[in-house]
């Protein structure tokens, strides 16, 4: 999180953020704003988590591939927005910075809004995270927070385990989406958002984007784009 707020004496005298601090979201924000040198910190279920420097592998390269995939979809889907590591104000105990988000614009019926100071408030329709393995916080407390706050789809790429989980919110709980016979996962919230799982795991981006292109040329995607446009005009 960055801020244009002046670094007043009041802010400088705040205690610094530290891993494991238990804070409410307003207090977390005050301390975060007062530490511009901190590039990423999250509040998950009332606990502060501060990221370590990221290596190219296993995090930065998969992150780039994931964002490329989401960005290409967004580029051909009007009224859908994509963000990289945005601060998301979920509730009093949770303010994550997910690796990527995909959301429907508020004008077209999306659930998240943009605050006066430029932060997302409420649950984006889709959140994506890069995790080291299945023991990461992304599959524990963070997953619970996203589910409770109504994030409709949640993607977790477990790099060391060579696994991509795609969860869909159904009757208040997350259920796993299953790939079809061709190994393709298909979003239920964003029609045409198709993922060739094995190709993504292997870094075969040409194939990943080929699968996505087939999705965005499908009838379901064309219908979705039309529906979004109609909602905007109401």
C-alpha cells in the first residue's frame, strides 16, 4: 500500500508493523502508511503478515504468467477490471494484498467498490494467489477470509507442489472446480476464462494463451460481454 498522506509527527511516532502483530484494520492501515519502505504487508484474520523479498523462482515468474493470463482476458472483456497486488479492505480483521484480482465494474453489477482514497472495498469476484505449498497461509486463514467475505472464485497456484486449485463459492463454502477431459478449468463467474492447467504449470504460455483465446471466442463469452453492457446501460 502506498499513500500520498503527509508523514506527520503523529504517524512517525506510531509503533512499526511487525509479523504477528494483532491489530484491527484501521490501526493496521495507520502503521502501514507510516512505513513507506514496506512494500507488502497484509492483515489476515487480525494478524499481520509481512512478505520477504521475492525470488524470481518460485514466485515472480509464476506471478508474471498468472497476471499475463488474467490481463489478456480483461483486455477483451469490457466492464471487467484486473489488478496486481491491490490492497483490499474486506472487513475489520482482513486487508490482504492478493497477487491478482479480476472484478466486474460496479456499473455492471460488481460487488467491490473503489474508496475515496483509491482502495478496493468489498470482495472482488476472483482472487488469485501464488503459494509455496499447501501449508501456506493462502490455503488456511486467507482462504477462510475470502470465503466468508464472498469472493466468488479463488485460485491458488502451489508452486512446489505443482498444483493449481480453483475454488468456487457454492452455498457459502468453497468447492473445487474440476478440469474437463482436455485438462481445462473454466470459470463460472467469468465465462471464457479458460485455463490449460498443465501448460500453465510447465510455463508454456503460448499454449496457455491459445486455450484462453478459444475461451474468449466462445459463445458464452460473447453472451457475457453483451450482458455486462446491458447492465451498464440500466
